[in-house]
C-alpha cells in the first residue's frame, strides 16, 4: 500500500478500528484543543508502508490538550487514570501543552498544534482528532513528507541550540526506530 499525502493518512486511520476507538474515547473527554499524537500516527504510517501484518507495539498513547487555566500536572494524572479505567490495557500518557514549553525551555505554546510543532522530530510532529462531525482531522505542522519518506529529522526548534540538538540526537539513538522499520533513515545533527 502506498501513502502519498495527508488524505491517505486520514484514510488509513479511519480504516483502523482500534485507532478510531481510541480517538473516539479521547473525544469524549471534551478537553480543550485535544489530540492523540506522535508515535500513535507515525507507527501506523510506517507499519502500513512496511506491509506489516501486525501492529508494532508503541510504548504509550500520547494525548495532549491545551488548558492555560488549569496547568497542574495532577490534572493530567487524573485524566490518565480515567482513561485507564475505560481502557486498562492502553498505556495512556496525557500532557497539557500549556505547561510543556517549560520542559524544553521554550517560550509558552499558544495551542496544542503549536506544541506539536515543537516535538523533536518532524516525522513524529503529528496529531489526530475528531471534529464536531466526527471527521478525522490530521495536524502536521511540518507536513507529512518526512514521515512518508521514512526520514527522521529534527524540527526547526531542535536545530536552534546545542542543548536541543543533544536532546534530539540522544532521543533518536534511544528510540532505535531504524531497527524496527528498516526503511527509516535517521539524520543525526551532531557528528
């Protein structure tokens, strides 16, 4: 199967009942500016493009939202516990993007998609949610070319400082994606 664009990505997500069930559950939370992101989408794309018959396990399902009123980390943990009560076999990870800029020492984010744009890799800077009419919406602030072409590159924000470059390089070595998906090409910043 080929994936050429965002429409193809939306189609493979819509056709995946497991993914859709998680997206529907997350929508019921009614969190502001809420998305499932990162490896949830990237891994699906790479699995399809590698013709894997079995889904590659991912360490967590990243749920993000943007609430500048209640930025207490304990609220994220409550949401995680609630999701685990609904689907206990899913490794939920919930993060409010209104406070996550602090982790990377960046200026405050203005939305969840702004937070996604500051993820370390362009191939992982992806989000998905359902709109009011239950249409699948894909956020890809850096486009989908890199993920479709199996290219792991830093987002522009991770090219801005040596500290962020080190985070990116350490992360891609630890993730070792090219050992799972053989077509993946990882670009290191620091030689």
